[in-house]
């Protein structure tokens, strides 16, 4: 179906009337300047119709010229159409190539996007893992800090306990030294008392023997009685000596106890660096000290009783001094 003309005949007629009124000739060139790109056939048909209506002579070209021009025009149109078709095909091929390139690029971008999405998921997983590890490390750090604080507090508490126990050990050592001094003094006094009693007895015995020589016969009878009493006194003295020997044995035992106490003191000085063992050693040394003091008390009491008994017997026998 042919395309409709780009201008109608009434419009063409108005243009032709205007050109005629201006005194211009109705040529194809003049008409084309006003009506635009109208085809040659349409323009020739409109011009023929207008001239017939007005009875105007046809100013056109001869028919041979018009036929040649029309042939040239048609050839130009055909060439232009072919050129346009060629350009269209070239552009179509270029567009197809470009479309294929765009399609390939789209596929590449899609693949790259999928790969990027996979990497993003992997990175997200790594980030979650790192966050979890970071949280775990923070928890471990907090636990370690709490453990260190607890250990420091325990260390300070143990140090205070050690210092307190060390002070107690020093005080106990001083007390032990004082008690040992008192024990040695008491032991020396008891030995001196025993020697003094023995000297007094020997002295009184000598006095008694001397008085026996100077006595009369009557006194001898009395002396016999006194001798019996003296024998009893001697027997008592022998018993006292036995008790003194027993006391000496006990004193030897006490000396051994003193050696053990020295060993305990040495052990106490060694355990100052061991806080936990020092409590055990301290309790053991306290028990040994108590037992030693009890033994010493019994020995001194027994010795005092023996000396008092000896003096009582001497007084009862009325031995002359």
C-alpha cells in the first residue's frame, strides 16, 4: 500500500496561489522550497490539477526531460534505498555483534556476580568465625584476669598467714629459750641443793662420831640407841641416795629431752620457709615442750619431796649437830 503524501492538495493550492500572487512562476524548485520533501509524482499531479483549474500554461519541462529526470530520480531513489539497506544490514550486523558482546558481558557479569556472592558468603562466614574466636578470646582473657586476681589474693593471704606464723614461731622460740633457761637454772639449783644436803649430812655424821668418843658408858648405852637411829638415818640416806641416783637418771633423760628439744628448735628454724608444714611442726614442738615441762616438774617435785623427807627424818632422829 503506497504511503500517503506528506501534503494535501488544498495545502498545495494555498502555496501555489500565494506564489502566483507574488508574481513568481510555479516551478518545481520554487514549490519544493515551500511544500517540503514531496515526491515528484505528487508534486507534478498537484501542479497539473492547479493549472487545469486556473487555465494556466504548464511551465514544466518537456516530457523527455521530465522522463529522464524521473528516471534519474528513480535511480537515485533506488541507489539510496540500496545504500540505506546496506547501511541497515551493516548496522544490523554491528548491532548483532554488539548484542552478542553485551550478552557475553552480561553472562560474564552474572558469573562474576555469582562468584562475588560466593566470596561474600565465604567472607561473611569468616567474619562470623573471627567474631566467635574474638569473643572466645575475650572470655578466656576475662577468665585469666579473674584467675590472676584470685591467685594474687591467695598469695597475699598466704603471705599474711606466713608472716603471722613466723611471728608466732619467733615468740615460741623466745618462750622456749626462756623455759630452757629456767629449766637449766632449776636443775643447777637442785644439784646444788643435793650437794649441800650431802655436805651437811657428812658434817653431822662427823660430829656424831666425835661425840661418841667422848661419851661415858651411860652415854654409850644411849648412843647405842642413837646408833640404831643413826643406822636408820643411814638407811634413809642410802634410800635418799638411791632416789638421788634415780633423779640423776631422770636428769639424764631430761638432758636427752633437751637434745630432742634442740632438734625441734632446729626443725622449727628450717620450716619457716614452708608455711603449711610449719603448722604441723609447731604443734609437734608444742606437744614435746609440754611433755618436757611436765617431766621437769615431776622431777623437781620428786627431788623436793626427797630432800624434805630426809630433813624430816634427820629431825626425828635427833642427831646431834
